[in-house]
């Protein structure tokens, strides 16, 4: 009876996700996104040369010069078609709304395609068990960060899509004890190259795949996995190395950025960055929007994951005269943060559970996949902290959940596997947790919709 109810809830949830994405595409202008004008300048620049040539902008054209080109190719190609169809005094600005909306639709399709590859990943690990897919759709659907990220024109969208395919390919070699064929290594290597050409955050995931080697106990399996990774990364380097070599020769760094990079020192950031000890820290549960708890790592990341701390999606903190319910949005987002303690606890407990799998000696297929996901999560957190410490700002405006959305997808996969084990051992507790999460989704639904 309960399983049938969960199945119906999943169907309704899937319809709701499609409806939410559709509404946001209709109501949200991607020009309102993070650094949107700079991203659009990047698109308009490369569109001038397409389809004959691919010329990338430098730091005199846009401050987003350090970004790889893949996320900009689709909107740029739409802009090329647009300028040859419409007539306008200014073709560049006239085509921006057109390629903006079409890119939002395209990115929404990438999101749902990612869900299909996650499903394939679970199918390889859990065979044809359907309940785990029901759980995962809820866990990933709860992440408010998905809804705002995928309606902005951003490279993180492509990391999520390509990485979902990577996990599927990894699961294929995992069930064969790391035996692989040329198509799998070619596909994995191509995905590495495409991820590297999407956003630099992808390198944090690559570190996790590399570190996984040390958690394989069989020498024969170690050798096969080493060969698989070596061939794959060589392919990835061939496909993407040109971009990063270009950054090095032009700006002196393979990972150039539009801010000065400082040597890594914990003293680069104040104590309140690492520990929420300021007088405003408690406002994460009373008014979780800027400018409160400035430059505090965990409160900002938590508030931006479940709500909209920076005010670029569910409300705008830049102009309170526009949008809906702007003056009381902080009170609602405070309640969002409070009820989101439930899924946050599950994400954290699931991660701790995965760490136990990392240190355990006997690992089955499910344990091995959980080990990989935990390593991907760990290196994303460590790499992101390194970035924030070496690029400090007084406001903390480089701390956004969108930047590490890959982390939250990995944690959602881990927590899904954790909840499934609870389902197998104690269905009563599982049903309590599941329907609690459904209640959280219902409560938080307004934060998942644009109110611009």
C-alpha cells in the first residue's frame, strides 16, 4: 500500500518538477543571473565569428574570459541563426531574449536527461529496483539550487549533465571489476574533455576519480583501473588541454580567474568565515538573505542551497520595488531553512555513512560506488574551500551553492543509497522520513519558483 502511494507521489513529483521548470523558463530572464551581462558578452562575442571560426574573448572583452566555451556554444549558435532571420536595428540585443529562452529550455532538457543517466547508474548498481529511483527523484528535487542554476546560462549545468553520464559509464566498468572496452574508455575520456571545457570546477571531480585508485584492494583491479584512467585522461587532455594551455600563455596560470589569487593561508579569511560565531549567524533561521552574516561560509552556503541568499532568483535584493513579496521574503526563507534541516541531516548522515564504507575492508558493488561518491564530495569541498581562501572577498560573494552544485548531486546520490538501506531494514522509519521530505518539498516549493 505504502509503495503504491510512493509511486503515485513520484509521478506527481515528476509532473511538478516539469511544471516548475516550465514556469521558471517563462518568468525568469537569464539576464538576471549571476554575472549575466558578462556571460552574455561572451556569447555575443563568439557568435560574431561563428560558424566560420571559434574565437574566444579575452579579459578586455568580458570578466568571464577564464571560462571554457562549451556552455556558450548553444546560445551562440542560436544567436547566429537569429541574426540571419530577424530584422532589427540592434541584432545583438534583439537576439538575446531569444537565445536566452531557448538556452533555458535546452538546459532544462539536460537536467532531465541527467536524471535518466542517474537512473541508469542506479540500475547497474541495484539492478531493477524501482524504489531507489523514487527516493532519488525526491532527494534531488528538494535542492532549490537546481531550479535557479538551470534557468541561468552557466557552465555548472553541463558539469551535472556530463558527470551523470560519467557515473553511468563508471558503473559499467565497476560491475565488470574495472574491465573496459575501447568504447567505454573513449566515452569516459570524451566526457572528461567536455567537462573540462565546461567549467573549472570539474577538476575537483577528477581528483576524486584519481584518489579512488587507492581504495581498490585487488592488485589486478588496480592495474585495470589505472589503465582505464590513464587512457581516459589522455583523451580528455587532448580534447581540452588547448584551452588551459592558452590561459597559461596569456595570463600565466592554467586556472586563470578574474581576481587576484593569494597564497593559501587560513588567515586570508576571518575566523567567522570558518566558524559561524558572529552576532548575525543566528539569522540563518530568521532572515537568511544578504547582507546578513557576511562572508560566513556555512550559513551562506546553507541558505543559498535551500533558499536564495544572494537574491538572484526567488527575489531580488538589488531592487526591492520589483518582484513579489520582497519585504517579507526573508521571513519565508527563514522557515525554508528551518524545515530544510531535515534533508540536510539526511545528507550529512548519509555522507558519514559513506565514510564508514570508505574505511571498511570488505566492499561490495554498492559500497564501492558509495566510496567513489564520497571521494567526489570530499574533494569538491576541499577544492572549493581552497578557492574561497585564496580568493577572499569581504562580502563572500564567491560563495554560491550553484558553484558546487556537483557536490549536492553527489550527496543526494549518497543519501539516496542510505535511505534505501533504511527502507530494507526498517520500513516504518523509512516511510516517516520519506513523507517528512515530501512535506519539506511542499513547504519549500515557493523558493523553487522565480518571483522576479
